[in-house]
């Protein structure tokens, strides 16, 4: 029988995890996307490239933004993106 604390709320200490929710492991890689137009397009380029060779992409985090400058002008926008995907073993 679940324990009942002083406040009257029933707490079930024997609850189990949802059996449909299997434990998973994800791998994170860093990519740098570039664009001559914007940081958004630079980040999208990195994700699109990763999606071409990796399965089960889950989350992409923009870790850093910078600019490539030539002759005092912005030549390219660069986005360092951390992409996670489901790890299936191996390296």
C-alpha cells in the first residue's frame, strides 16, 4: 500500500517507469555550417548535411556564432552546431 504523508497526499513509492519508454543513449557531434546570407542558414546547412548521413537526429544546439571577415566586410556567417542522434553502438 502506498505511504500517506502528513499532508494527506498519497505517494506511491513503487511506481515503475513507463514500459514503452526504453532507455536510450545519444551521441553528440559538433559541426560548423557556413552561409553567405545568415547565421540561421549556416545552422540549417549544418543540420541538413548531418541529416544526409546520420539517422534519428534529435536535437541541434547552436553553440557559437561567428563571422568570417575579408577586407573589412562580412564574407560568411558561421554557426557551430552540436547535433545529437541516437547511439546504436560502434564508434
